[in-house]
C-alpha cells in the first residue's frame, strides 16, 4: 500500500490529493480559505494564467470536473475580424460555505455568494447571490437557502434512508447494518455508539461545526422518528 501511494505521488505530483493541489495553487497566488476541499484534483481545472484573480473562501466543496476560468480567448474572433488586440480577464470569487456540483463551469468575472449550492453541470456566467441554489446553463437561482429549504431537506430524509436500505437488500439479499447510515442515524434513537463509526465522526466534524451539530443532534433525538434502528429496518422489511 505504501509503495502504491508513493507511485501515485510521483505520477500525479501536485494533483495527488486535495491538500497537495491546494498547496500548489496557493503557491501560485490563488487565495483559498480553511477546510476547502477539491475532491478530484486530477479532474479539476482552476485557471493558472491569472492565479491572483481567484479567491476561494472557507468550507468550499469543489467536486469532480469543475472548471474555474479567469480568462478567455473569445477575443480572437474580434482580432481576426477587426485587426484589434483586446484582452478578456476577470476575477472569480467564491465565498464561504459553497458547494459546486460535478462538471460545473465558472466563467470569469463571477462572484458566488456564501452559503450557496451550484447544481451539477451548471455554467455560472453571472453573479450568484448569497444563500442560493442555482442550476442550469446559464445558471439561474431556483431556491433560496432558508427555513423552507431546510424543511425540504428534513422531509425527504426518511424516504431516502428507506430507499438506501431497500436498495441494499434488493442488491445483496440481506439487510444492512447501521454503519451505512452515517448520514441518517438521527432518524432513530437507541443505545448504539455511533461515534465508533469512522464516517460518522468524519461527517460530524466536517466544516468545523462539530459542537453545534452535537447540540442540534441532542434536540432532534428527543423526538426521533423511530425508537431504534431495528424498528427502522422492520419498517423497511414491510415495504419489500
């Protein structure tokens, strides 16, 4: 395993991991905040022509295939037609706590406000205001990140957890244990120690608000939807 990882480091260089890629970009002059993650650095393109024009805040999640551009060469058409040389550049600013979906393209001159979600495959050509969900080509705001959006997320949790369990059973012909439900464990309240599940601990610590998450968790678990994980599985069995 150590040899395999060593070979990967040699092959991929600065793009070996999120940490190495971010360190490389910072060395060029890109401003990147704390706890920001680039999930697939080998499949992500962050414009290096004008690195000082890219500013990425804290707690930004950049998924596979994202492209961030600070310049373009569309002026080449104007140059050919009118024999005039123009430039085309602009800052890209991504504020704190932003999620950027798979294969999103962010064009020059764009600011994405804090607490925003950019859907997969979007082309962001204009500013996105804070607390927004934006999708499409060109990206347009379809929802605000507010209490109604939180309720929407909350309301779908039970169905998603059931689909996860039933899908597992249909594929493997056995019911899963609680270790795959690290995102949904709060739906039931029993004596199982979820902190022993590595992924649970990782996700609760993600984005640096572990203590606040634990406080909210205690409130939620006072009125769980199921008394135990076993009760939840029994409900799933009744649907097969």
